[in-house]
C-alpha cells in the first residue's frame, strides 16, 4: 500500500477513535494522572509500525475541604490507552485516551494527540515531542499545548539515562455544582437539580516540566530497573464565575479571580520487563515535596502505584 494512502487511513482511524470516545476533555492543572515526563525516551520504543499501551494507576488521594478549584475531588484511579504509529523514519504520531471523571461519572476521552521527531547521533538519541489537547473550549487554538525536548544517552553497557524538559500552556475549564439550599450534592447527581447552581471555573497559565531517569539494564532484551526524579511547576490565573444571579448571591460574588503558583517533585521507580513483542512495567511514584499557595486547602499528593503494558 502506498505510504500516502497508509497515512490517510491512519488519520481516519485516529479521527474515528476520537469520535467514538465521546467528547474530548481537557485536564486540570497538576492533574493526578499525566501521561508525559514519567518514562519518556528519545528513541522509538516499538519495532513495527505501531504500538498500543495500556496503563492503570492507583493513589489514595483525598479531596481537600476547601472550595473552588482547590476542592476538585481527585480520582484514586487513573486509566489510559495510548496508540503510537510510525509515520516516517524519524516521525511518530500518537493518540492518548484516558478516563476522566465528571458529574456524570467516568468516560474514556481523547486527551492528547502527539507528534515526535527524533534522531540518533553517536551514543545519544534526541527528540522533540509536540502534544496538543484537542478539547474544544469555544475559542481559537488548543486549550493545552505541550512541547518537550528529550535526550537519551548510553553511559555504559548496562546504564542509560533519559532527560526531558518541556513547557505547557494551560487553558482549561471546569464546571462545579454548588448547593443553593439543602444538603451537599450527591456523588452522581441527577440531570434535574433545581436546588443546585453551577460555577464555571477556568485556569489560565503555564507549566514547566523536567524529568531525569537512570536505567540499569540486566538482560539483552532491554529489561531494566529505573529510578527517576520528576518536577513540575505552574503559574495560573484561576477564575470562578457563577452561572446565574442566584448562584452568585449564594457564593458571595459575581466573579472571583485568584493567582496560583505551585509545584511538586516526584521520585519514581519501577521495573520494566522487555521483550520484542511486548513490555510490562510495574512502578511507583512518591511525592517528595509539594508547594501551593498558603490561602486555601489544596489536595495533597500521595504515593502512586501502577502497571503499564505495551504491545508492539
């Protein structure tokens, strides 16, 4: 099959997956689950034209008792499915879907589309990875764009390193139910809620991400133990706006604008058992330190464990 026809079919497949998954959903700042900067490598990690990866993670995170964006209830589970495809010798395209929580429950949605260009020079691999969040927010452009530089090098026959540094523009929104009278809203509210109002919240800002991995290989297939440090910091303008006058009266204002500057540093470790047709990797992540504004009660990140399976 000609290469052009193959690429057209791939584009149709990715579009079909996007439509089948339902509405695309933007991620919140400092989301508990993030598919990037955790174990990214500069070189291609699959050996045929495509690869599929599934991942599940768990963390006993608890919601903070505050209000607004600080009170978003983190889901203890994170799920994702990733599809990668070789477009050309030095280009790969990808699609990432994850399960996002909402007032109607969990749904599998398309969270990122990726394009990666890489080259090998001597003992090192260099890559530029572009990711866009295709969720529509009614304005021009994409609500989130993430650009990263990735470098993988060979320190010895048994030890390799992976370094990544990236910048993300954040422009995401949420809807939050607030009680106008009576008890707190149920976990999964019914469509007809006459006693509840809606607050539209937005986060506008930037994030910086960095990660450094050390991999100790122990067999010819590429299986290895790895240790990584990952840091992220962000600066946002948080905007809370009630949907109507009644809701504004209850929450005490027509619109609230606050500044948020915070970050987190993670220690991550795992074991990857690698074979030509597949790889399996259990891992854990431990937040070493987290900082957030003194005003408000923000969620505290906790130990996260997970399992990743790639078919390639």
